[in-house]
């Protein structure tokens, strides 16, 4: 597997891996009819937006690494009580 593909499949790098997989699965199941999968696309888009805002705040505060690891993300989501996206 190429390096770029491995990075996209790494849960520490890609915080929206499950949403991405759900979108792809939906497209496969619905013969690539984008209208039927719009809810999955919206969920993925909101996920990316949320984690991008977290990353920006961490950069502004000087926290390294800017993207929280998978374990840190689980703690953040657990503290919120529900999925913000």
C-alpha cells in the first residue's frame, strides 16, 4: 500500500476514518448515487470541520501534535458526552 494511502487509513492521522468508510460503503451499496448518500457526506464534512477547528486551537495554544491522537480524541468525545457532528 502506498504511503499516502497508509496515512489515510491510520486512525491517529485521520480522525474521520469511520465516516469516510461509511460514505464509501454507501456509495458502493447504492451504485454511486450521490443523492442517496448525502447524509453520510454531510456527517463526514462536519467531522472534518470539527477536528480541523480542534487542530487550529491546539496550534494556537502551542500544543504538539496539532491533531490529537486516537486515544486523546476518544477522551475529548467522551468528555463531550455525544458526537458533536
